């Protein structure tokens, strides 16, 4: 079908095709960018998880210390009981002084252990509250992420639908262009930021803004064959006057 169309009409089809391709490119870029919207939430969740894990380890260590201190306190009480019993059974002043000194040392140790136990218990309680607060924040972020993921999924579906519609519309124009010209357009477009065909206005390429040789500009206006910009290699065309396009569409 395309081989029977005049070159000017094929170039016009390429213009329309490029407009569609640019829209498709933009939609694909938006779709690709959607997951990045979750990155901030994922980063926050990762940071929270690290904080929770770190504080959990500290709390476990504090609880371990408290258990060990409690065991030492129990042992110290037993020793104090035995020391008191020994004091009651002393036979002389030397034994009395030794037993009294031992009891005094055990009392000091008991006070130290009680202080250590209170400190460990306080640390454990404080860390437990902090872990609870961080866990609540984590649950909130999880909920936000689920909601955001659902929203993005809907947006991705909408974008995919629009891409599908444009792809179908694109086929109407590719059918009007010769395969060799279409292939040339695709190659240039891939290499030149999505622009495979651009107008030459006033002898200047609209793609790279460089002047084209005067004779080449004349040839482009004649529209007898495909011409490319010597600088950027994009396909060049000269837009037909409005009355000329009306004649083509009639």
C-alpha cells in the first residue's frame, strides 16, 4: 500500500508517526518512573528496620544483664544468710570481726547489684518503649506503601492502556510508509533522542539548528526523495502550505 503513495504523503505519515512515538516515549518514561515513587518509603522502612533490630539487640543484652544480676543477687542473699548464721555461732572476737566484715562486704555488693539491676531494667524498659514506637511507625509505613503500591498499579494500568491505544493508532501510519523509509526513520530516531524526522525551516534543520546547503534545501523542497541533515542525519522535510495540504486531503 505504502509504495503507491507519493513521498510527500509518506513524509506526512512519518510526521504523524513521530508525534505518536513521542507520546508513547513519554508514557513509557512515566511508567518506568512509577516504582521510584516507592523508593523513599522503602528507604525509610529499611532505616526503621535497622533501628528496630539495633535497639532489640540492646534490649536483649540489657535483659540478659538483668537476669545475670538477679542471679548474682540471689547468690549474694544466700551468702548473707550463711554469714549471719556464722556470726551467731562465733566463739571469739576474731571470728566476730571476720564475720562482721564479710557481712558488710556482702551488703555493699548487694547494693551494687541492686543498682545494676535497676539500671538494666530501666534500659530494657526505655528500649522497649522505643521499639514499640518504631514498630508503630513501621506498621504505618507498611500501610502507606501498600496504598501507594495500589495507586501506582492503577496508574501503570492506565498508562499501559494509553500506550496500547497509541500503538494501534501508530499502525495506521506505519502502513503508509515504505519499509525502507520506516526502517531509516526508526534507526535515526533511536540515535537522536526520539526525533527521526524534523522540518527544515528557512534552510535550517529544526533538529540540530544547523544550516543545510542551499542546493540540498532546494532538493528537500522538491520532495522527490528522502534527504537527511548532513549534521544530525535526521530525515528532513519542508512543510507544505496549508492550501497544499488541503489539496492532498481532498
